[in-house]
């Protein structure tokens, strides 16, 4: 009986091994060079970030590195066009408003000064105080709300459900992406241009302010523009999607200064970047793959072109003196901060803002 049991186990083990059922002439030995990449894009991205961010962020880099390698934590941007009582439901689950928490934090300029300050620090403090006196206080829109779970709570949001009109109650996105929309300080009746609008998270945040007179959404990628349209139809009522209130285009952003000039009160430029978290987590469509090396090296030049918009050294999109918000990642610091410095050297906006 024992011998029969051992024979049956051996037979099952051989059946599980499909190579035993494959003719020898059809068997192919696995080759490391063909089947597996020796240095995958995610590994190359991590090496690049370790070399770059460790210098830029210093002691903060280990904690930022751990956050980038952890599971992504989303925020829920509330859709005020939806009729469902989503806010009460999320608050009952323990969520808090990320925007109101950000508004209550003390700005760096208002923090207590150190007892002993160097000459450079004192000059920086005086400059910060003078800037805060010249600029009017930023009024955050009370209509923009982004709910997040408390720190340390990695609970995932459930998929949003459509209401009676087919509109979804909230949009899942990185909560920090709401901050540029708040910093843009959109006022009642403003004409706003979102130059790199897809996939649509910041667009929805701007629309939640319910203050925009006309919104122009542009993205150079036609496929991303189609995705943007789907997002709009899932969250925004049809009366607000008319040509009188909103326009979606697919033009080259670097050529926009030749199409329209001095038209908009606010301009949001979320330039193409490395997408750090995606570069560390996904090998597919990774900007650090060898096939996209040329594209990655051209990103700084593209970011600078979008900022200067081929208008000499001055932006031609917004009216003179109106804010233009430029966003970029730290992995390419030169185009963002250097380009912004060149722009601000010839332009003095009331609320200069940059992603540096």
C-alpha cells in the first residue's frame, strides 16, 4: 500500500512538470538575457533618484524614498455637482479634509525666528516678510474639498458610485495635486487655461471652485484628451460643458503663444515629468526604459519651452501681471527653477508661483 502511494505521488509530480510532456525537440532552455532585463527601468530609476534626491533633499530623502516605494495613498476630491451625500459618509469612515488641514498650517515665513541668525538668514527673513506684506492673503476656495484617511491609515477608498444623474461622487487622485489649484487663486469670472490638462484631476478641482467664467483645457496627446472628455462627462453636468463655458483642444503647448495671447487671467502649466512613483513601481511605459532615453533627456528642454512659450523671455498666455503656475518634479531641477528664474527676471507677477 505504501509503495502504491509513493508511486502515485511520483506520477503526480511528473504530471505537474509540463516539461516531461513536451517533446525534447520542442524544449527551449530559458535564457536570462532574453527573458529578463538585467537592469529593469524601475532599478535604473531608483539609482537615479538615490544619486539626485540624496543631494537635493539631504536627510529628508530616506523618508521620502520609503514613501515613494510604499503603496500609493489617494485622496477623494469631492464632486459638488453630485447629489449624493458623500461628505458625511466619508467623514463617518474617519476621513478628514486635506485642504482645511493645509490652510491651518503655519507658513514658513510666520514660524518663530531662531535666537541667533546668520547674515544670510536675516536677509532671507526680511525678504520673506516684505513679500508677505506686498502680496494679498491667499483666499482658499471653500468649495474645493479633498478627503483623506488619517496618517498611518492605508484604507482604500471604494469606487465612487453614480448618482441619479449619472455623476460620480468623488475623484481619486493624489491629494497634493489639489494644492496648485488652490495656489492659482481663481476669482469669480476668471478665464483659465490648463495647458497640460489630462487626465483631468486638476481640471475637476478648478471646476469645483464654481468661480471660473471660461475654462480652456489643452493636452498635446489626443488619446489623453479623449480620456479627459470621459472624466468630464462622468463628473460635470452637461450645461457646464457647453462651448460658451469650456473648450478642449489638442495643440502643441509650446506653440500656444502663437494661437492666443493676453487672453487668460490664470494659467496652469503642469509640465510633463518623470512621474517618480510610476517610475519606481511599474516597468511598463517607464520613462527610464532604454527605448525612452532620448525622450527623458528632452524633458528639461520641453519643460522650459512650455514655461517660456517661445515668447522671448516673457509669457504671452496670461495678461501682464497675472499669475502663471508652473509645476515640475525635483528630478529635473534645472529646467524648472532655472527657467522660472529667467521668466521672473523679466516678469513681476502679483503672485509668482512655481513648482520649485
